[in-house]
């Protein structure tokens, strides 16, 4: 690809043949991330090429690398780079692309493309498309400095939203927005976040507060306590200091949370206890546990007599990602991620794997 002047006046940059990438080595329980040079992808006539400035690190990346979900492996698709929280700039457009231009800021999401013809796609629920191509599984993800994205499924980032905030919006923040919206929770109600001090949960806390909910976080450690309270949580319950965290949540909320948002998969076995005897209480399943682990044991009578329910949501639709970016543009989503360079990439992912991360980590491709 060579430089050219585009219709909007931007001068298209030279595109290298190779780029930096975080590659999964030794896929499985002992995987590691190695920074390597890989080929820059070619784009088709209906695609755009995005040069990412950064990528958020998500626990889903770890599961893909571990291959502990009930799905085919990354390597079976020829994929070597996980990641789905990318933010950067369009540096080339395909010959048939008319609505996107070089120089626009763009994101790379958990779903790379959908079929556009199924019931889910036609009803605005494209995140549930059975023909979806998942980023980091079916195709290389945002652990790669240059990525090809179908123009029709590319998200444009508002200029006022920094890349380090916009990257995590592509998955973790928008996933929480979709879960909150789907839960039916209304302003003034209590929202409980087991694991709310982590990268997904802490953005859920901010969005819940912005949407008028009252947040209580169940997690552990002074760093996560400080972060949760800073981001708007009214209460923090340290599960290592309180003998029965669920009982404490029931006391705080006057009968149980109206909604329990489960992002920490270890909380599934006790998740129903956080909604207590709250009429209409809902457990929202968000975090995806490894195969055959962390199940919810359900006694039907207990949810029948209180009209309670269990629901799940899967990442976000195009519309919900845009809506979440609008919260960020308005200053309601003030993620303060830990930003690391390429040399700390594997160390950061291993910390995430061990559950040692408060908030979100973002890898910046420009930092050594």
C-alpha cells in the first residue's frame, strides 16, 4: 500500500509490511505473550485498515489463550493474537468504502463481523448473531498493531474520548451498559457488583451510577476499595473481612440488591444470595466461566415465591457500543487504566490471569 491523498484531505500514511503484535505462545495452561513482528493484514474492497494505538486487556483474552472455554482453540482458526478492546485510527480504506475515511478514529470490538441477515441482526441484537466472527478467536484481535475491519461493522470513536478510555469501551464498558439496560433496573435501585473492583465491574459501577443506580461492590483489598468508592460505589464489602458478604449486602440494601451483576465468575455459586428476598430481584450473568466450573445451584421455589430471575447478556450491539461511547464523551465514564508498554505485556496478562489487577490495564503500542 502506498500513500495517497484521500477525498477528505487526509494524507494516507505509508503502510509497513510488518507490525508489532502480542502473540500467544504455548497455547494452554502455561501460555505466554511474546511481542513479535507479524505481517500487516491486507484489506478487501469493503474493509478499512486500523492502526491501533492501544488495546485493553480482558479476561476473555486469557480464556482464549488458555483454551478453557467450550469452544475451538484459537490455533484451530490460525489465530495467534487475542484481544478485542482496540482503539486507533483508520489508515487505509477499501475501494468500495464510501462512508469512512482515512484519519477517522476507530475501535476494534469483540465481534469482528456479523451476517446481517439473521433474526438477531435484523432486530438490533447483532451481538447474538450465530454467524458472528469473534475477534481474537476466529480472526486476529487487538493484540496486533494493524487490524482489518469490515467498514460496515466498524465503530467510530468521538474525538473527545481518549484511546485509553475508548479501547475498553469496545468490550468491558459496553458489555456492562448492555447488562444494566437489559436488567430492567431503574433509578434509585440497588446494584451489587461481586468483583466490582476489576476491569469490567468498575466500569459497570460508573455506568450504573450515571444511570441513577446505587452501587455496592463486593471485592477485597484497599486498592479496590479506594477505586470502587472513588468511582461512585456507596458501599464496599470486603469478602475477606466480612464473614458473610451476601448477608451484609442484604442488610445494606434493605432486603437484597435489585440486581446482581456477576463479572467475577467465582461469585456464581453464591450470586442468588445477593438479591436476598428482594421481589423481582435479578441475577445478571456476564462473566463466562471455564467449562463445567462455577455453576449456579438453583432451588426453584425460592425464586418463584419472590418473582426473581436469572438472565445473561453477551457483549454489545453496534448501537450499545455507540451509546456507551456517548457516556464517555459526556465525562460519565472516567476510566483511569494502568497503562503499560510492550515490555510489560506478558507480565500484565499473567497478573490478570492470577486475579491481581484492580481496574483495567491498557497496553500502549508506542511505549517500549
